[in-house]
C-alpha cells in the first residue's frame, strides 16, 4: 500500500468521504421510511460484498484479507454496528443536521476513553475540549426544558460508538490493507445482523431497493476513503476536514426536507467544533529540543 505522507492525497480521499456520507444521510432517511433498521443494515452489508469484490480481485484475491488481528476486527465492528443502528434510527427522529452535529462529539469521547483506558495524559487543552463538547451537547439537547428527544440521546450514544470505532480503525491501518478492513466490516456485521433482519423481514418495494443500493455503495466506499486518507495523514489532519459535514448536512436538510436549524443547534454545533479544534491542538507533539 502507498503510505506516502501527503495532505493533498488525504484531502482528496476525504472529499470522497464527505460526498458519500452526505448521500448516505439522505438515502438513509428515505430508506427508513419503509424498512426496519435491521433489515436495512443487513441488505446494505450483503450488497456491499458484491460491490467490494472487484477491489478484492484487483488486489490479488482473498489473500489480501488475511489477518492476524481478527479479535480487533470483531470488537471494532460490533461496536461500529451498534453505532450505525443508532445513527440510522436517529435520522428518523430528529433533523439530520442535529444528528451530524451530535455525531461530532465523537473525538471528545475518544479523548475521554483514551485517558481512562489507554493511560493518555489529560492536558488543559483536552479538558477544555471535553468541557466545550459537553456544553455543546447540552445546548442542543436542552434537558432543562424537560422535552429531550430520544433521537438526540440515541445520536449521542452512536457518537460514542463511532469514537471507539475510529480509534480502532487507526490502529488497524498500521497492519491491515484498507480492503481487508472493509471486508471484515461487512463480514462481521452481516453475521451480527442476520437473525434480527430475518425476524423483521418484509419484501421491500422496487423503489426502496434503489435507496438500499445507494446506501450500500456509499456506506462501503466511504469507509474505504476514510481508511485511505488515514494512510496519507495523521488523524489530526484528517478529522478537521470532516468538520465540513456539519454545514453540508444542514444545507441538505434545508434544501431537501425544509428543516430549519434553530439557534440552539447552531450554537451547540459551534461549541462542539471548537472543542474538536482544541482537542486537535492538544494532540500536536511538543517540539523537540536540540540534542534530544
């Protein structure tokens, strides 16, 4: 694999991630009108196998997916599967701009989990980032009003899951091919969701199949784009590019669904993004002194 450090290549792959994830949001909203979330996820993963096979073939066949870290793949994908279920479900309950704004607390939760379980040092910048992120969520959710939407809490739980998943993907890219990461994602998640999908199965109308194929294609190759971007740049370079998803998704919600973001959601999103920027600053290594 080409692991040449390049911000330009990372930006190119991240532009693919942004475009595909924006399409997934809209297709997910439409597909969930007539499909259960378990059925949608299972159809997505199975179709994803067929879409991924040409890339497996182009990279020398199934030998490319051989791994010595199966336990890491299983753990990562069970967590990611649960987070995706929550994310798709939240799309049906709250405005899509809110879903994505809350999703961007992901790096904040990653910082907390890294301090708790990986022994990473908590700096002033990281503490400030966490505080801003939590305040941002409170501003969006507004629990004091007594009208907390369950969709907001589900989106928040999904963000925590995505934070864990992204950290594990970064670890996997050190030893695994991008195609292998996506293959194991599809394999493990298809097994995990098979029984729930069969339990709720109903044969979807023809037009719904189109949305499912779109979700499968964009959902599969968006992760490939993210994995490739991580090969060419550190997370501190890649993640800020993803911030564009907040205004892009809010704009799509306004244009397609006439969803208007209230002032609280905008303010909360700004606080969350500010916390992310502080968290990224905290991850920059201190300059080394001469002779060390």
